[in-house]
């Protein structure tokens, strides 16, 4: 009799422990999932004169509108003038998940505050979809930029510190830019290589120079100058995809080197965003299974799902003392989902109908 009661007691305890574990994981997972479904604009500074007309609600409205516009610039290719058309304050309010004032102060009769604003990703995508605007993944990228300036009239090649575009390229950057440019060092070997290939510079692949840097993505920018006219040849290698484009500029009092650099950066940002378009009309259901005892692996998986913008939704479907089953909605193809895990510490087995994390 004692043995029977003892066994029953042990069984009940194991069920209780399993249930308790489920609650902990589910609560944690739900929190991560909620965070994964938002976009956050941080340290957004807003200032207003502090006078008799000061109204804090107007400051918050300005913060919401400015945060929304920054986010749209970050995840779409539409221009500023088009953003104004969709920046309706009532609609923006409906997309805000939360906000906080992280710092506020008064300086010389001026109110200055920094805001963090979170937008609901799913609602934002629905809103943009109705406007026929396709968002892209807000993924930052480090890349190598090799700028070369060729003065056709003087038959000169200007490199590194002699090149105004090299000197000024990283002086200014917009908050919504995703690309971080790494400029090459002034290496005498590189200078000789470029000068050696000056007559076939448009076809030269720059592999000897690029291979010195541990960066997979790079941009070769060749600017041909003829008086005040510039022809830019841009060879972009992004995500192992080569993109060749051309752009023309006229250098005058309104079009300075800074303005030309800004225009070129905008083009490169749009190239990058087009490679990372999210097609919300694709809703690929994925079922993943993971060993419920491998807590560190579960944590890794949750972080991975948190980082994937193409995951529009995910949740725990079932749990046992052996396996946890996740249901995921992915806004792209199975190949792309598999590729997301190729360079991670998570091994994905897709040989069965329910994919397994091993």
C-alpha cells in the first residue's frame, strides 16, 4: 500500500514540476515574442521652447511623428515627401506599442527630452500593406568601401587622403542608415595595384585588396570627373550578390561633395533594403521540435527567433518532458529560413515533417 501511494506521489510531483517548468518557459517565451513583434526607436531627441504656450502633449505628438518617420526611412525605400503623406498622427498613435521619456531637462528656456518609442510590427506591416508599401528587414551591415576618384581631364587618379570622397565619406551619417562603411588603409601595395590597373579599372575585380579585410560585403566606387561632371560606377557585393549601377552628378554651389556622398549613400541604403524585402503575403507555417531538457539550446533558439524579422509570429504549441513544439509563421521561403540557421550554433534537421533542433 505504501509503495502504491509513494509511486502516485512521485508521479504527481513530476507532473507538477513539468507544469511549473512549462509556465516559466511560456511566460519567458511570451515576453520574448512580444518584444520580437515591435520596432524600437531609441534616444530620439525632441526640443521645444519652454514658454507660456508649452504643451507636453504636443512634445509627445512630435516624438511619435518623428520616430515613425525615422522608422519608415529605416525599413522602406520611399522618400521623405512620400512619408509625409502617410504620417497621420491618429494612425501613428494606433501603431505605438509603448513609449518612455528616458531623459528630460531644461536648457536656456528650452525643454529637451529623449524618447524611446516602440511600434507594433504586425500592425505596422498591415498599415503599410494597405498603402502598397513593402517593408524590409532593419538589418545593419558592416562593409568595405573602396572609393576611387579619376580626373579624366588631368589624367589623375586620386586615392585615400588625396580623394575628397574618401576623406569625407564617414563624416556624416543619418540615424536611419543601416550600412556602416569601413574604409581601407593607405597601403602602398594597394595604391600600386590600383594604379597598375588604371586602364582597365572598370573591369578590375579588386580581389587582392578586398581579401586583406575580413569582410564579405564590399562596394567599389569609381568616380570619373570631367570638369564639374561626375559619373559614378558602383559595384556592390551585398549578401554574395553583385549589383552594378551608375549615377551622374554635377558639382556646383548647390551640389557639394557632402551632398554627392549623401545621395550615393541613399542609393546604397536602398540597394541593401531591396535585398531584404519582407513579403507579408507569404505566410509559411513551420513546426519546430526541441529537447525540453536542453535549456541553453532553448534560450539560443528563442534569441534567434527574436532576431528574425521575417518571423511574424511564433508560440509554444505543446510541451512534454521530452520535447517542446514551436509553431512559427515565416514571411519567406523554406530555403531562406534554413539559411538563417546556417551560420549559427543551432543545428536544424529538416528531414522529417516536424523539423528538429539538435
